[in-house]
C-alpha cells in the first residue's frame, strides 16, 4: 500500500474545513492530520505535524495566509503549501507564488480538480486554477527591467537550460530525459539554482525565469 498524503487544513471557516475533510476522507490515499483556524495556528501545526501538503486560505484574521507561507517554506521546506482562496486578485496570486506557495486554487473549483491538485502538489508539481492562469501569464509577461544579460551570466549554460525547463513546468525526470542527464544531476543543478536565487520552490524559480527571459510559464 502506498504511503498516504498527509494534509493539514488551514482556514478560518470551520464548516469549510469540515467539508474538505469529509471530501478527502473519501479517498484512501489521503490522511487529514490536522486543522487550524488561522495562520499562526497553521504554522504551529505544520511544525508539529510535518504534513506533506498544507491547504491554506489566503485572507484570515491575525496572521494571514501569505505571512504563514513565508514562515512555513523557510522552516519546513518539505511541506508543500497550496493556497485555496476566494481571491481572484492577480497581485494576491503573484505574491503567494513568489513567497513560496506551490499553487493557487480558487474555492469554486470542482471537487475532483481539488483532489487532483493536492496529489500533484504532493508530487512536487505546481498548480494554478484555470481561471487564474491568464492573470499569471499577464503578471510575468513583461521582463524584469534590471540588467538581463548580467542576470543570465549568474548561471552556467546548463543551469539556464534547466531554468527554462522549470518555466515550462517540467519535472526533474522530464528535464533529465530531454537534456540527456542523470536525474540526480538535474536535482543538484536545481538545488544550486535555489541557492543562487535564495529561493525554496520550483514555482518561484519558474516565475523568475520567465521575468528574466529564460522561458514562458506553463503552470496548470
């Protein structure tokens, strides 16, 4: 039997959390390990429970979801943070992804889409609600106005290839196959890119890569 995906629910609406818990409990590959009603409690429970995926609301009283993401990705980088919110604001989307969330979902999505998104997040993929994809592309369409050649010179030719692949949402296995490299070698390159950029998630690197002319985003 495969190991279950351990999920923490963080939302300030008790009824909504109960509905998500009931939904996930109908699937054998999920285990809801805990709940929290605000960002601070979400941080504490992530520290103690070490879930695979944190399903996190954006706008909550007290510590917001965005503030919680910052702490979680820094302290518990192995936990994948998936935003689940009513906000269709493009700035909220960009802020969440740049801060380290692996995905951004709207609460009006279909239940099957949510279940699939959590599974994909647990596999290390990035997920954005279809309604928000156009806003994401628009948000990164204009390259950063800094010194683009200097930015590119920070990275080796192989790292630039891999950053372009990350912008297209490719997994390490897909990158290794396309570039004819060992998957372990790709993993090392990705970690080196993380260190150079002081980032902790593939989606952060993907956004950076697009903004600095390395490729076009493919997050879905």
